[in-house]
């Protein structure tokens, strides 16, 4: 299928063609025709599947020739809002439609110039959109298209009250709602049920469902030795830029401090950092001025940076789908990357849940001196803790779909290991 077959206005087709898009992605092929018919859409699609164009193109098509605020796009984080607005502006080139962007952490007044100049599409985080509603800076009564992007994340971040508030200010009849979420837990389903009328459901597998193109390893490690192991890895030759995930903000700050003291160039990203700090952190990381970005899950989906060589889960993700999002930050655009997950004794269950979702066992790398515990295998016997690495990509792929076997691992000599990962085996 080609974009010309989608009945989109020629200027929109021209814009995506100029952006280098040749064919619509699966989520675009499903969502665009339904949305063009005016239907509500319930999309299960994570970032990386082309979902922004899936909701923006039919919306821009619908709004052609109209003026005033007609479309509101809600995003959970500032980073995602910035990305969505940037993409939307690209799709809206050579139309008379303007895209505004508002997010917390900046002075509310600073948004007014854009808002007063008039925008047809407003992209924003729920908190800041509410601030403007309360100050009567925006009027949602003519909003024809309401879009929720990463609804699951917005609920996780506690934005339900703000979303309710915003809904109360939008018209009920004649409104089209496009609702996107990477996951569909019950809280998301019930919000979708509240907001959508007779929706068409569309679904796209994440581009990296099973972290295709990513070499994945689990490092068993004592909790007290995680930072030492991290330093050990980061000082290896192989790594060019690493995104390190911590479960807590406090942890992220602490890790960043320790790495900085060890002489690495580090930035931190979490929800306590203000907007200027976050944008600066991301810019510095993008530009290669810092090698390590330590982040909490806030950054799990928002970061779209080319060429991250390593994603390191300092703490194992609490939800298995989160793992796929985190790991998806590396090996973007068909490159290869390495994803490393530290696993303390208390995190064995978290890693098992990830492996259950993936459908295969991730190779273990035991670096002597960092781990003393032995994992139990399914038959209750402790597993042999030796240095293991996956066999070739082809063999590893062939092992996918098999449950929790040991097929994905073979022993490597310390030299081979060092060459592959820049990991020494000395304690
Ligand atoms: P998204 O899932 O909207 O964050 O999109 C992920 C990336 O894919 C963005 O960098 C888009 O510019 C790009 N993209 C979206 N649609 C297409 C397409 N049909 N062909 C190629 N790239 C696309």
C-alpha cells in the first residue's frame, strides 16, 4: 500500500513523501482509513510504530480550511509532547494549520504568545493544559478531535484527574477521539470505554517486540556491587553511549553522582528535573557531549536518540513490557545494540517475568567477584554460574519461542568475552 491510496489530501501525502516515508506502517494502514471516516479509534501501539502520523494525518486532513483550536493531543511527558509536536509540524507543512505545544516546567505566561496567535492543534501534557484551562487561556469547546497518546503512561503518572477535568471542557457530541496506548491494563480499558464511542480497534506489534537486533544479557550481581559492575562495564572499550535505567529518582541521582566522581560525563533525567534540565540533558546526550544518561522510567518511551550502544537496566524493570520499551531505546532504525540487565537475588522473579514475555531465556554473564548467588533452575537445582554468552544471532533467534530453555547460552573464553563486551573477567 502507498500513501496515495489512503485518500489523504495531496499536500499531506507530499509532506510525508518529503520526509522520506515510502509506505504507511501497519498501524497507519489500519488507523488512517478509520479515522478519515470519522470513527473513534482505539490503538494499541507503542512509540516507534508510526503512531503519531497514524493519528495526525487524518486529523490534519479533517481540519483543512478550519481555524481556531480544533484538536488537542495529550501526552504524558514533556519529551513525548515535544516529539509529537515536532512530527505534527512536519506533517502540517504547507497547510494553514498551526501546531502549538505546552508543557509544565516553564513559565505559564511563556505559552501565551503562541496561544494568542492561534493554533488549530495543541499538543500538551495534561497538567499544563489544565493550568491554561483554569486561567481561561484556552477554549476547548470547538475541539473536534481529541487524541490521547500513551494513555497507559498518563494513568501511571497519575494524570486521571486532569484528563477528567479536560474531558469536561470538551464537547461531547460530534467529537472524534483517537486513543493510543502501548499496553491495555484494566484502568486504560475503562478510560477508553468512558471516552470512545463504537471505536475501531487497531493494533501494531512494537517494532522491537522481542528486542530484535539487540544482544541481551543478564548479569547476576550483588545489590551492593551494582555500581562497581556498572563502572567496570562503562569503562570497557565497546561502549559509546549508554542509557542507564534506575527504578527510583533517588537511585538515578546517586548513580549519576558515583559515575561523575569516577570521571564519566553523565546527565540525569527524571520527573524532579525541571524542563530546562531535561531538555539540556537530552540535547547533551544526543550531541554526544555526555556518554551516559541515567534515567528513571519517565524516559523509557520518550527518548528517541540514534546510536545508543548500550541500555543498562541497573534495576530490573518491574513490569515486563517496560523491559521491551527500555531495550527498544537501543538498536533503533535497524542498528544493533546491547541491553544489559543487572539482576540481584531479589530481582530473579522480575527477570523471569521478562523472559516469560519474550518467550526465551536471556543469556547470563557471570562476572566473577560480583555475584555470589546461584539461580535455581526450574527443577530446583542451582544453575552453574559460569561466564556465558549467547551463541550466534541465528541460533539465538531459532531458540525464540522455546520457553526458558538453556539453548541461548554457550560458554565463551574470557578473551572472547572481553572482545565482545569489553568486560574483563578479573574480580
Ligand atoms: P512514532 O511511532 O510516531 O514515534 O514514529 C517513529 C518514527 O518513525 C518517527 O521517527 C517517524 O518519523 C517515523 N515514521 C513514521 N511513519 C513512517 C513511515 N510510514 N515510514 C517511515 N518512517 C515513518
